[in-house]
C-alpha cells in the first residue's frame, strides 16, 4: 500500500528533513519525492510505501497534520488508491 503526501507552505529550512523524520518514525518508506520552491512557496509531493507501518494509518496522517500545524504548512496524506480515483477521467 502506498500514500501520496503533499506539503505546501512558506519555504523554510528543514521541511524535507522534518517530514522525512515522521516517515522514519512511522516506518514509512519514501519511494519518490519531488519538490519546488516558487518564489517563497514550498511545494512537495512524496510517494511513500506504508505496508510496514508501525502505527495506524490514522496516526501516521495525524502526525503529518500536527507537523504541518506546528510549521505553518498544509500537509496531507492520502492513500494512493483514493488519489488515483480522484484523478481518473
């Protein structure tokens, strides 16, 4: 099972590091990552594999959300199947 993690907000040092730390803490494997800085806005999309999570999906998602709230970022975690269904024509 995979998830798509999106991160949007004002650019700051350490965003990738802190999001990656939550992945590591929950044993989510980062498969792919893309990020851009548009003027002062940081945008990142990360694909993670969660078959070996050491917590529930809800806990993983909540930890990302709390990190986002702490850092002033919008961080969302979505199952890959839901992401694909939303973008299928």
